[in-house]
C-alpha cells in the first residue's frame, strides 16, 4: 500500500509540474502545504476525546475568473479519537479499579480535497468542497497489552470516506498563505451498521512556487 501511495504521489507531482511547464503564464498555481489537524470521533452518540495530528501535501489551483478558482490537493494525514476506560481487576471477591486504560483509534489517510474558492478581495478567499479520504490503515492502539499486542487492525470501515468542508485562505504575499477549514461528519465511516463519524479541523501554512 505504501508503494502504491508513493507511486501515485510521484505521478500527481509530475502532472502538476508539467502543467506549469506547458503554460507558465497560465493562472494555474502549484505549491506545498502543511499544518495541524484536530480530529473528533464518535460512536453513535458517544463522543471520544479529540486527537491532534499533522498533515502535509500539495495543492494546485486554477483561476477560472477574477473572483473564482478551483483547487485540488493531495494530503497525507491521520484521523481518530481516544477513549479512556477504567481498568478493573478481580481481587478475591471484589472488583477493584486500578487506573484508566486508553484506546486510541487511528486512521492513516490519503486525502484529496476539491473545492471552489471565492475571492472577496485579492488576498482573501472562502472555499467550499468535498474531501475524499482514502484509508491506508485502520488501527486500534492501546497503552497496555490486549490480545498479546498494543496495536491491532480494525475491521468494518469504509476505504473511501467523504467529508464536506468549508474554509478560508489568506495570502500573506505572492508565495506564502495561511488557511483553515472544517471537515464535517455528515457521513458514516463504518460499513457494518456500527455508526461511526469523524469530523476534523485543519489549519496550516503553504508556499506557492509560481
């Protein structure tokens, strides 16, 4: 799976660079971006503790008019949540709690956000779109031994996850920009009826090469 990811990444980057080479005077802009992601997850109505991650990748934008642009990105990130449950032991005839046991749900993803951007002023734009998240792995990690391991694969989750999002971007200058977006948990990520939803906030910085 990792080899396939890097192969796809190389093709995407090559395509972006070729687009710039063919028409360097076009309105196509290409760059890199990275930032912080705060993920929240819930099972049915049980909301787990939020988890912090980072994301990084590439972004390309084509201006279709003075006010409107279409942007597509290729990002690597992780999503998930954390749940703490009491650890209990049977001592004699009594059940005794001996601290908490952490369960960390971690989904490694390749994300392809596609959005329409509207420029209120030349340096400030708002965006709305869909984030297509492809799971590379689904893990449950614990801070203690469970079934002879601290990490095990999760089952029953969709490979493709959809996250509608709203966001905004501000250009600091011709090269650097900052942006933020919120990805909504409108769609279930579990395919076996055990309702699981994930939402996340992303905020970061970027650099455009042209």
